[in-house]
């Protein structure tokens, strides 16, 4: 064994850093008292430690010192290669370490569940049983509450428990028990024993093999597998085009009877063209649905078919479970009522709750019956339509006429059209307008019976000049679309829209302008008026003027029908020399215009040559005119000179004033200078 003297360096370092135990420190100090060499070494070590603390006490390593040390240490460790090296490197990552720990814990938990046979998710029966048990325990804790949890028995090594909520007659109620007996462990054990068969029944649906050792014989015999009680609702729709609706309906009824089904509802509608269409709802057994649909194809042409299947198993059994729980609650409420509590408020509350529970029971029973009916019979909705459903039964011929009239007396024509009203001529709209210039216009809308339309339109046309007439015809099918070769055509009432305007507002079809030279302007103008009246024309405007040279001008504007235009133009040659003839025509190809009665406007200027020598010519007239013009020029010059003087006078006066002042100042200075020189000479 080494002595303290031999390990003095280690002991001294440990003592200075306070790492020795009490016994070791006492032994060291005892040795230092005896050994001078060790005592001197201790003193040197102590001085060195003190010196180092004073010198590098405030010196600290940088933040990367530790990392560099660790890196150098790792560099010295031999590097592992291959799969083992990869695994070792991954295990150094913190995230991988946490994941590995979580996976290990999960594996241990799963292994424990497999060993114990427990499920991680509570089943629906467990939840239901737990709810019922909690309610029973709550009721059992109440003073005077009845406790009837059932009887346990063992048969052939299997535990069988009678349902505590069975609807069989209940045994007499036992005497009341105290609270201590209610909370005793034995009743709780009985409750847990009762709950196990419910849990085993639910397991039987998902795992028949594992549940066979725990469920009752009745549950095992009832449920044989997960697909034994599937609830499937099958529906189909078919659209057929048939020759006869009634015959097709009879065939559908026969097919339904053959497949052990029946016709639930039928509906039909007769179109305007006599064709029938409707809908038939058939109920057949689900196993016979495909065969029934195949038979439907022989009735007519299949236009569309769809088949759907809906799985309502979960909803069905959920509703069934809720119904069982509701019945249990109903039985418990009935038991509470049988206790004949003296508290009326409690009894009323129980009866109210009992009514609500029974309402839920009836609702759930109805849901189950409905789902059973949907599952037991497949629903087939068949749409039947006879061929050529869209063939129209008849055609209605609608006519709309637009008539534009120009009248000399608009109001009179307007009243004449209104006078045509009768049972076969209906006036739906009549309006008359007057503008600021006094011109009158009117609009009328009439509905005419087909047999009277042509005669009435002819009468209206004869009341004024027709400017435009258009008819639009529309053929409207009744009860369908298409051509309908055998469909009848009927005429509807004719709609006539009339527009009345004053003839002065009409734009002329042709416009002509010309000049006529004649020495007798006044007489020829009178003859022109007479010619216009002979040709059914109308003078629209006229004017007369004479210039200083003796020329006379007469401007005449007139309007005549186009049928009299040529005759009027030929008559103008007799009035004088016709000059500068200009014609402009406004053709209207898209309108039905009566060109013969359409207006033509003429603008005629009748003028004379005048005197060759004017009365205001000659030497005296020229001299007088020259003198007058010269005097006017002199007056204008004098006026301009006066304006210039008025503008320049203020400036001239200002300049003269400034010059006079400057001159006076200059004279005063010279006089003062001269006096000064004289005084200097005298001295």
C-alpha cells in the first residue's frame, strides 16, 4: 500500500481543491508535521496555487473551447464504418434518441395489451354499461331506493347473468338498506359481473373467435359474423320511351308481381298534343332487382338508368342500441313511479321525463321500421313517356303590322281610327302628342280579329297617305316543338300599330331646285301658283325682293305628288328660261313606300335681268361720290391727328417742365459761382 509521502503530489492537489475526506485531510496534516520535505512541497504548492488564482482568476475560456476539446477527443476515437457506423452516428442525434424511446414505450404498451387482452378504445357497450351503472349507483345511494341488480349463476363453467333491466316481471322489492351496505364491495362486484356479458356481446361482432370464450350461449347463437346483419338499401331509376303509356304500365305491374313486388305509386300527365307521360314507383325484393331491371328493357327504349346502394348498417344498429337504452330508461322511470313518492313535484318530473323517453322510443321505432322497409324492398322509380312527346298539337299564327301615315289633319284621322272600335276591333292604346311648334302626332294600337284584319287595315290606309307598311308573322307551336305535319294552324288576333304624323313632317322623296329668268317676275309668279294648284301641289313658302339695279327676285317653295312631278316640270318651260336645275332623290329600298303619292319638293327662283345702265352712274354722280369720299378721308385724318395729339400732349408738357427746371438750376449754379469768383478777386 502506497503511503502519503509517496503520493504527496496527489494529496496536496486534492487538499488545495477541497476534495479530501476528513480522515484523509487529518492524515495529510499529521504527515506534514513530521516530514519537513513534504511540508516544504506543500508550501510551494500553496504559493503556486495562490499565484495562479491571482494571475488567471479573471481569465476564462471562450465558448468554443469545450467544443474544440470534444472534437479533438472524438478525432482520436477510431471511426466506425459500415452499417454499424451509420447506426452509431444516428444514435447520437437527439431526435433519433427521442423517437427510439417513444417507439420502445409504444411497443411495451402494445405488448401489455396483447397479453391482457384489453382494447385501447372503449366499446359502445362499455360506455352504455358504464352510464347505466353510474345511474344505478346514484339511485342506490339515495335513502329508501330499491336495489335489484340481478342474479348470477354458473352453468357448465360459464357465467350467465340475467339482465337487470329485462322487461319480465320484477321480484318484490327488498327492504331498504343503509348507505354502508350500498357502498359495500360486494354489490359493486355484482355490477361488474353484470356488465361483462354486454362487453362480450359487442366483441362478438368484431372478433367472433376471441369473444366465444366470454359471451353467453345466446349471443353466440345469434351473431355469427360481421356480414350477417348488413343493412343495404338498393334504389334504381329508369327512364323509358314507350309507344303506349297504359300498356307499359300494365307490363310494369306484371313484372313487379312476378318478382314478388308491388306498384307503390303512379302518376301521369296528358300533354296538349294528347301524349301521356308519368312516373311509376315499384317495390321489389332486393335479390330480384337486377332481374326486374332487365325485364324493363323490353317495355320500350331505355333512355337512362341508374342503380345505387346505400349501407345503413351503422345507422340501424346505432338506432337499435339507443332504443334498447331508452327502453331501459323507461323501465327505470316506471319503477320510480311505483315507489309512490309523496313528493308531487318529483312525480311530475318523472312523468315528464317518462313522456319524453317514450316519445324518443316511438321515433326510433319508426326509424327502424322505415329502414326495415327500405332494406326489405328495393325502390325502382320508372319514368315513362310516349314517343314524339314534343310534337306540337297546333300552331298559332301571330301577325304584327306597323303602319305609318301622314295626314293633313292628324286629329281628324285619329278620331276616325278610334271610331272603328267594335267587339272585333279592340283599341289597346291611343295617344296624341303636340310639340312646341304646334305640330300634332298620334299613336294607336289595335287588336283585330283574324277575319276582320284585312278590311280594317285597308280602311285605315285609306284615311291618310301611307308612308310605310310592314307585317311580321310568327308561327308559335302549342304543346311542344318541331314541325308537326298533322298539327293545325290557327290565326291569332292581329296586332296593328299605327303612327300618325303631319304631312309637313314628311321627308320628300325627291328635291329639285331651279331658276327661271323672265322680265315679268310678278306675273310669272302668279302663273306658277296656278300651275302648282292644277298639279295638286301646295305652296309651302314664297318671297319677293328688288335690288337697287332694278333686278326682281321671287323665291317659291312648293310640294307636289311624285305622280304629277313630270307634268309640273314641263309646265315651267312656259314661264321663262329654266336654268340651273338640280335634282336629289332619297331612295328607300327597305320600306314599302307609295312612290306615286310620295312628296316631291321644288325650290324655284323667278328673277329678271334688270337695267343695263344704273341710275346711279354718270359724271356728276361720280364727281359727287369722289368729293364725298375725299371729305370723309380728310375727316378721318383729322380725327387720327387729334387722337395722336391727345396721346402725346402730356408727355411733351412733362418733358418741357423738366427742361425748364433743369435750366433754372443750371443758371442758379453759374450765378453763385460767378459771385464767388468776384468775391475772391476783391479780396
